[in-house]
C-alpha cells in the first residue's frame, strides 16, 4: 500500500517566503547588501564562462570505423560531400537514450506496483509492452551501427551528452518519494525528446539514401508516437481524477504489438 500522505496534501512546506515576511525581508536586504554591483558580478561570471567555452575541447570525439566496411562507407560519403560521422553520432545518441528509456520504464513499473492505479491509467501490460519496444529499438540501433561498420559499444559525443541530460529523469523516476503520476509526467519529457530524436534520425537516413535504415527508423518513430499519445492520456486521466474532475472523453490509443 502506498503512503497515505500525497504530494498535493497541505503539509510542512516552508519553502515560500510568504510564511515568514519579517525573516524574508531580512534575507533579501542581506543579499542586496552582500552583493556589490550585482550587474558587474553577473558580467564577470558570463565572461569566465565565455572564456572556458572558447578554450574547451569537445565533450568527446567519434571513434574510428570498426571495420573496413565502415572505413569505405565513410570515404564514399565524404566524396559525395556528406559526413557519415554525424549520422553515426545520431544513431549512438538514440542508442544511449533507448537504453535509458528501457531502464526508466522498469522503474515506472515499480511505481505502478507501489501505488494505487486509477481508471484511465496504465496497467502492467501497457508499461511492459512499451518497455519491450524501447529494448527492441535499442537492438535495432545496435544492428544499424554494426551494418554501417561502427562499434555499438563506443560512446559517441551525442550519446555522452544525452546520457548526462537523462540523469535527472532517472533520479526522479527512481526516487522512492515520487509518485506514479510524477513518474508518468517525467516520462512525458523523455518521450517528447525521443520522438524528435527519431524524427531527425529517420530524416537524415532518408537524405543519406540509407533506405532500409530509414524505413526501420520510421517504424520505430511510429511506435514512439504511440507511446507519447498513451502517456498523455494516462497523465491527463490521473490528474483529472486527483482533482475530482469528471473524466474527459479520450480516444483510446493502442500500442502496436511487436512484430513476430
């Protein structure tokens, strides 16, 4: 059974200044007095960041091709005035995100087991199916990298960046204090980013004339769009129920069955 205290219950939240007007005025006055020429301080901080940004090396670089096939493909695309490494970096980025997505849905399943389900919300089968889609997309991207002569175990620069960006999502969903609703709202952030990521990747595959990969990526994008639609429905239904509102009529969205 989930804890009886809910996030929307009125409790011991003292974070707002309105709870102590006298102390908050003293705190504001002290902050002003302790900061001489705040505009100059902000400008100095901005200059330091600018200097570091101009001098810093990239987060990472692309690994060399893992096979002769990969080296040949890189040369061929370069002759055409295109850069294969950008495409491989994007595939690596999605690979990292799908791996994280699989783990995120595993954590949401724990929230479902710990909390109380509501009408219109997900059941275990719904979440397991989406989790399995994420894992299958990970395998698709892994195979794509191998087919292009790249090493799927290498962390590309964009994969590194998206891994760091995803850390906050993982922290929220795995925090024992967060609710199923909060976890689902967090997954909306993940799915919105994932949908755009797949759209960019599929479009680039088409423009690079990687026809088979483009078709596979479009199929994955269609499934990710279904995930996003389902999450929107679940979050809306959950929040309406908590607010005591009448359920709105929502068109059911079916998650496609995996092939085979």
